[in-house]
């Protein structure tokens, strides 16, 4: 398992935190860090760090990108 980070920009809505964490918990992925940074009144940047295999991280990114409220999402492999 390797450390990865997914960053995405979405609407600043508290319900989204639960939706995204549900995606990770259903796949039994170990989330090591979660953070949120407010960009403006409506939008925010979510960052989720987790441990997973490369293929599982790619699948998580695809699942997150399918969510309606996502503007941009990217996967970063941590060293």
C-alpha cells in the first residue's frame, strides 16, 4: 500500500464531507488525513490523504469525479 492524496474543489457544503467519507469507508480504505480549505463563500478545496494500492486510488478518483458537485479532482501519489 502506498500513500496517496486526492484534492478536489466542490461546493462548500457540510453534507459533502459525509458523502466523500462514505466512498472511502465502503472500500475499507484507511484515511490518514482529511482537510478543508475555504476558497470563497460558495466553494472549498477538500484534501484526503489515504493508503491504498495504485489501482484502488485510481478507482477512488473516478468515483469522486462522478459526484455531481465536483468541479475538479486530482490524484497525487505521496512519497
